[in-house]
């Protein structure tokens, strides 16, 4: 599962790249609308994919998959 969709629900930067991280943070600090859009998209994704019924469905599907092999 992807933690963030770059440019949609967050900003993805390469590991150990402090320059890229700094640039991403500066970009977010400078753009209120972008931060708002990403925040709203991230919240919508969290509600849709990580609420209790969705998580239960995925766990049960995993159990069923293992038990029917």
C-alpha cells in the first residue's frame, strides 16, 4: 500500500535527500491551496480506505485467501 500519492495526498521525496525534502516543504509552505487540496484528498483517502469496515473487509479477505489455498 502506498503511503502517499505524490502531488495528490502528499509529497514524496527520495530517501536521505534533505535538499528534496527542503524544496518540498518550501513548496508546501508557499501554496495554501495545494496544502488544502492535499489535506482534503488525504483525509478522504483515509476515511475510504482505513475506516473500520474497510479494514475488516481486507482482513477477512486475507483470511479467506489463506484458508482456501
